[in-house]
């Protein structure tokens, strides 16, 4: 049971817009994915249904039932997500967000590094990042380098959706290669995906979200890069037209720039440049 108190909970609920049963702008699917990625729980299991079936009530049950550390880690991720969705908050919201950040820090018992805005993330100088520094399959590297160059051309020529798809494919290729090179570590990781019999799935059956989570767990990606990589993964899913249609979202140049920066940050981590450690 966490030590989250009433006032802290009210602050968090206000930041996340939980008064109507929602949690931020999550759908049921994205909320499940977020909680699985950041807390390693199935938020829609019966365990968290005691207060009701809405997203807000399930999150309240999670806060009440889980440890300070697990709740603190999840709150830090939720604050990061709120910052990403609100790059230019007004002063009251900015103050509320800082208060919620301190709540996460208290529960964790230490200071946590949280990117304040997407502008701060985009402002990191990654101009020297190169795929040449990444240890990967030499037959794969030329393909990834070609796609990287093509993604840059897409950014320059106002083709944001194509740039996003390329960034997502390069990230998946890099993490698949990293998993192949570190097969034992990936298989033994707590977050490695299991089949119905409890055995770790073959690497070719892993989803990008699972590669991201395990790469962070084994120390190949920093926590912030992991979080933003999930944002890239979400945008990459717009390769399915009905997915894009259902969200009524049209990625633009700014979205593509975020995704390209995420890719470069991941490359920096995989090259051994621990920028956010």
C-alpha cells in the first residue's frame, strides 16, 4: 500500500483530469499499454476493479494497493506524459505539475529526472549522433543508414508521416539487433514477453513496445529515452490508416521532429553515450 495522502491524490487527479472517470487523454487500449509499459501490471485485471471499472477508478485502486516505489515510478511517467502533451502550460498548471513531480520524488525516496517539456527534449544537441557508432549486424547497418538518410530527406521535404514510419522501423531494427547480440540478457529480463506456457517468446515475435521496455531494463536505453520511444511507437502505428482515422490526428513536421529526435537519442544510448543517465 502506498503512502499517497488525500491532498496529494487530489493534486494528481486534477492534473490528470480524473474527475469524469478519465485519465488524461488515454483510451482503454493506450491506458492498458501505458500501465503495462511503466508499471508491469494489467490495469484491467480484476485486482484493480474494486472501486469501479473506469480508468480513473482503476488508477485509484492501483495507487492504494501498490508500493510507494511502483506508484512513484508510474507517477513520474504520468507527469512526463502530461508535460509532453502540454508543452506550453499556463502558470497554475505548471505549478501543479511541479507539485505532482515532487509527489513522485517523495514516493521514490529520491530525486527523479523528468523532462519538463518536449522543447527541452528537442533541445538536446544530438547532431553528432551516428549509426556508425552502434554495434549491430554489419549486413543490417547499411539498410538502417539508408533509411536514416531517407528519414532526414522526408523531414526536409515536408513528408512527416513517411519520416515517422522510417524512424519507427529503424528503432525496431536497432533494438532487434541489440536483443540478438544480448540474447541471454533479453530473455532473462523481467519484462520479456511470455507465451501461454510461460516461455519467453522468440525474438521475431516480440513487439516494438517489448523491445523498448526490455532494452531499458537491461541498461541499453535510459528511462527518458524509453518513455519518448513509446511516443514514437504510438505515432508509428499510424501506418495503419484506420488507427489514424480513429484518433483524428494528423502528424505534422513538429511531430516528425520529435520522432527523429527520439531515434537519435536511442542511437546515442545504444552507442554508449548515456546522455540522460
